[in-house]
C-alpha cells in the first residue's frame, strides 16, 4: 500500500465506515465508524508520502515503532495513543492492514 486511495479503499472495506473531510484543508481524510462517528484513521500527505494515523493499545505503540522506522509517534495527535504510518514502501502491506484493523477495533462501539 502506497497511496491515499488504497488506504481509503481498505478502510471502507472494513465495513460500516465512511470517509469524512471536516477541515478546510482537504489534505486530511478522516475514516470514521458509522455507528459512533469515531475516527480510526487520519489519512494525509506529508513529505511526499501518504501518512496514516492509527490508534494503538499502549503496548503496541512501542512495538510497531521499534519494528519499523516508518512508524512514528502520531503527527498532530496524542503520541500515547496514536502512531503515524508512513507509506514509503518499507512496511509489508499485511502489517499496515493489521495496524489499521486494530485501530478500527479499538474505536468500534461496544
């Protein structure tokens, strides 16, 4: 996965999700849960790459950051709950899918 479109399409495929553009800056795409409107992915362009902010459990935050240099503390979000994934081709697609899926599950209504 390298593009914004691929990221959006994957998020939409998780079910009961929608894309939102709530800011004047159209660089930001927010992927939300239909039932509770919670954001599980923030997709944007920065430094010539697509970035995705995803929510993580505390133990997973450090794990992903240590495993991949392209997973960093979240840009513009709480660094204790969110990571940024930089889509530069260095992270296997299945790992990107897993991080997005975890964020989706963490923000899903109970």
